[in-house]
């Protein structure tokens, strides 16, 4: 709906403040209405809404690969092959070579600490080995298939196999089949240094040795990181309440990709970064990207992080342009009435956001207020 309103310039002042235009009025009466068409102010009506008003701010973060780690060699010898930085190591992959033979990645929490062969004391390292062999496709069923292909005897293998802590004759046969697949001597014995247990797939951050280096057991070979990228934020200690675990934030990457992220960790320890007057006391915040693909090819890159700094929930709000700044102080809005009339309603103002302002007064959701068109 449109209205034409004229006022003398001594009583109506248009003021541009913040995100909207504010118009001020001292008092409004019939005597103030002019007939000069050049001073006609076109108005339209908009509804009073109940909504959430949110203040946002942008913080500086850094895109990185998290969870730094280190792979050491369980055995000694001469390094004859290393992977490239950036490569992903998964179950069954070659981590590096010693004396011309591959060191194979398997997953498990317990590190390799002894040769594994039939008759050794039971242990979780054996359980890890057997579980990995099964997941790599080496099972009793595959052994039986190989026996059927190479043996004319129709007698079926009656053995049973369960992943457990015991290195028995079935484990020996599974290891031998795995060795054959790797084109290694099928001894059924896992020598110390032939495998390395990792907790999960990792990304190679850097290679710590060169080909030809003679190493001893325990020598660091590769530095690693998580395969998943994350955003690191240093949050000032006096703003600790700005973010919580599981909060969602907006992210803008240097390639102009926009996505969201989830806060997955906030350090409990205050860290000091910088020196002298520039020193800051901060908490480290880790943010996981919702869409990892948008960060492909980026590392150690700056990221803009948009966070909610303040929020007013379920408030009545009107456009900022609807505010009338009264000469005697305070604010009012002009509320449209049935039949085309309008009345002025005094309001108290609250939070501003996105062109809206929270108001309290004699207003209801759905009332229509007048704003400059």
C-alpha cells in the first residue's frame, strides 16, 4: 500500500545512520502538511515480524591438515624407497621400502614390537594382524578356493578360523598367502619391520630420510597428518564464550568457495602467541569443514570465519527505516489503521541486524508500519 506524505523541512529531517535511513519528526499535525509536490514522501507498509536478530563478525583462521604424527621404522636396514609428500597411506599400502622389500601399512592401536610367527605368546598385535589380513581379503574361504584349484583331492579343509590373539597354523597360511600376493617369500612369518600399524589412514606431510640412508630400528621416516582438512582459529582468551563445541560457523576460503564448518575442539589450555605488545593469550579452536571438496588443493591458506557474536531470539522487529526519531527523544513508528489512517506508536529499540531492529511497545506481530518507499 502506498501513501503520499508532505511535511515542512523544519519539522521532518531525513537522517542516514547505520544500515538504514532514519527519519525524524518533532510533532506531526494537519498544519504541517504542504501542497508542494516536490516534497511528497512516498510510503509503503510492511508487516511487523517476530524473528531472531543475529549479530555476526568475521574472524581469521587457517586451513590445515590436522593431527600431526610420525612413522618410525620398526626395523633397520637401507632405505630403498620412499613415497611422495601429500600421498595418502591406507590399509595395504606401501609406507616405504627397506632393503628392497616393502613395509606395509596395517591399522591398529598397538605398535609392532616383535616378529610374529606360529607359537608366539598370544597378544593384541596378533589380533590386529589377523583382522587386517581378513579385511585385505585373505580368509579361510580364499585358502580353500586356492586349495581346490591346485589339489585334485576333494577332501574339504575342516579347519575353523576366528580373529583372535593366537598365531596358529591358519594364521600362518593366511600370512603366506598375503606374502605371495606381495611377491615375497611365503614363509608364514611376519618379520619385525615388514609391517607398521597406524591408527587410521594418514596423509604424508614430509619425508624425513633420503633413499640410501642406513637406519636403525626406531628411526623417524615420515611425518604425517590427518587426511581431513580442518580450520584452526586462535580465539582470544577473553572471548572464550563466543564458541562452543558443535557450533556451526560460516567459512569463506581464498578460492572464494563458501561452506560451513562445525567446532569439534576447543583447547582447555591458554596459549600465548606473538611477543611484546603484539602478544595474545588465546585458545586453539578446531573447525571441521562440512564440505571437504571445496578445499581441494589448498593448505595453510587463510580462511574467513563468520560467527554469531550476539543473538536476540523471538523478538518483534521492524525495518530500521520505519523508526521515527522524535525531537524530544525516543522513537516511534507509524502504524497503518483500517481505512487508510495511521497512528504513531512509541517504541523502545533493541538489537539491529540485517536491516531490522527489535522493538517493544504497543505493537503486535502482523501490524503494518509505514516506511519510505
